[in-house]
C-alpha cells in the first residue's frame, strides 16, 4: 500500500506518518509507570499464546512481549511507524513477530484466533469503539484477554470534545474520541467482556485494564 492509498483508506495515517521519526525518539513520559504496565502484562502471558497488538506504533511494547509468547502480529495504520518497528525488531533479533499496516476492521483473522489482544493508547483513537470492541471480542479465543491502557478523557477534560475536531481539521491532531470510564465499562460489557483487573497510576491518568472474553474459560493453546 503506497502513501496515497494508505492515507485515503486510513485518514489519520498521514498525521502518524508525519510524526513517526519524532515519536520514535521521544522518551516515555513516565518510565516507571510504563515498566509497571509491562510487568503486569507479562504476568498474563503464556509461551503458547498468539498475540495481536493493535496500534503498535514503533513496536517497543510488542517487541518486549514477543519473546514471552509464541507469536505476535503487530498492526498500525501508519506505514512509517511500521517501518521503524520492523527495523527495531531486526536490531533486537526478535523473530516471532510480524508487522502489518492495517486497522482493526481489516485485520485478516478468523473468529477465535488470538489468546491475547494488546491495545495500548489506541482505543480512544478508534472511530467507533463500541463496534471495534465487538470485533476484538470475535477475534479472541474463548476466555481470551484484552489488555489495554486508555485515557478516558471525558472524566478529566470533557471540553476536548470541542477542541479535538478543530485540531484534526488543522492537521495538528489525529482523531481523538472523548468518553468516560463509565462509557468504556458499558461498551466492554455490551461486547461480551468482563473487567478482571484495573490500575490507575494517578488520578486523571489513563487506566490500565485487563478484560476477559466471557463465553467460556480461557483455553490452553
């Protein structure tokens, strides 16, 4: 997919492509919090797991977890982000990870394909989260896990619902959806998930959560 086609299919790809190099060099905002999330996620992973990482960006989180599982498919709408991620995986000599330029709706996956789906700092960027959660639920195996870190902007900056569209129109922001934690909980439940763990490192920060697909116990691969 060339840049022109990519931008027409995924309108926000142009924004993420433009900032990809700068994004890859930017330090993690809170290294201690990031490492805590990695450690928490490690505790849920098994060597036999097939993992899907949506909105993987430049791949750091996917590359960290890949040695602990059987395989990772890491996806993003930004081709330039994916290029950087592939280079980082080669440098790290991590070979059980594939990268693909796509969005959630276009991932080529049969129902019950994945043990774990990672969705960090991405759910608030999806165009229709309630619908996307249903799609993620379908792709998970019975009892599979959705692990996410997500800012519920409606709880601490509700005015962003008016600022965000203006920023997107000017090309300085991607799509950012404003919803509350109560909204997220309702959509997760409607899609068939049950929240198993939550952690908020500080007030008005993103929430790290683990939600389990509720149509049977998690099966061993």
